[in-house]
């Protein structure tokens, strides 16, 4: 019984350490990238949102393990800003794909029966895959950089995070790009009834369809 208890305590310590350091772990990066691409492209964006929320839960507990309590929800949102921006970008794509194809001169692909519908969905998945690939590449590069520098010590990382809210520090290029992309995509989604053939009702219906966990059911 004591051996079993000790094994469970060791497993718990390993798990808590993994949660605290998940962003620098290849196991998390590869799992996150794989699930984000596979589920969102094979099923629907609902599952991409689920994966991002799961990452948010991990980040919430990781901050707690580092002793960070101040503005915890805001810190999690800031950490996930690129992920959230790419979710908004994927939703934007669902509303504007007809417009993009029309500009490209292939708008007719959206008409003409089942074959054209299949081609349309294939194009949509391909373009969406490129968008999601940007986020996934950033995650892989971040993990590689962390491995190259040997990672930050948990106590030092916690002290740095407690010192000041990250959005109050000087923004780097990546911060500006992530926040800018999220803002642009959000404005385009809100402006869809003015910039596309969508009405408010059809735009909402399209977003609901994109976020349906099991499309076609």
C-alpha cells in the first residue's frame, strides 16, 4: 500500500511539473498542434475552441503553481491571444470565403451541385489549414527556443510574471501582430453584413454552423 501511495505521489508531482512547464514541453506542443489541426479540419471549429479552452485551463493551473494570482484570467487571455486571433480568423474565413473566391475569379466553385460543394469545402479546409498552420508554427518555434535556452526556472518565471501584468510591458512584434490580427478579424466579422451578401441573420447562422460540434447532423 505504501509503495502504491508513493508511486501515486511521484506521478502527481510529475503531472504538476508538466502542467507548470507545459509550454516548454514537446509533448504538449505536438499534442496541441495535432489536435488543433486534425479536429478543426476534419470535424469543425467547435473542437478547435475546445482545444484552445483546454490550453487555457492548463495555463490557469500553471500560473497557480508559480504563485501568480493577480489578474489571472487576463494573463491567461494574453497568453492565448494568438490562438484566439486564429479562431477569429477561421470564423472570418467561413463568412468571407465566397468573397475571396469571387475576387480570385473562382466564385463559381460554390455553385453547381454536390461536386462543386465538395470542391468548395476542400478549398475551405486548405485555406483554414494555412491559417492554423501559422499559429502551430509559432508554438513549435516557441518550444524550440525554450529548449535551446534550457527553459526558465519555475521560481524565476513566477517572479517575473508576478512583477507586472504582461500587457503593460513593452509590446514586442509578436504581441502587436497577435492583437492586431484579432482586432481586424473581430471587426471584419462584425462588419460582415455590410461587406458581404450576408444579413445579420445569415451571418449568425453561418457562425453557428461553423461552431456546430457535429456538422451535418
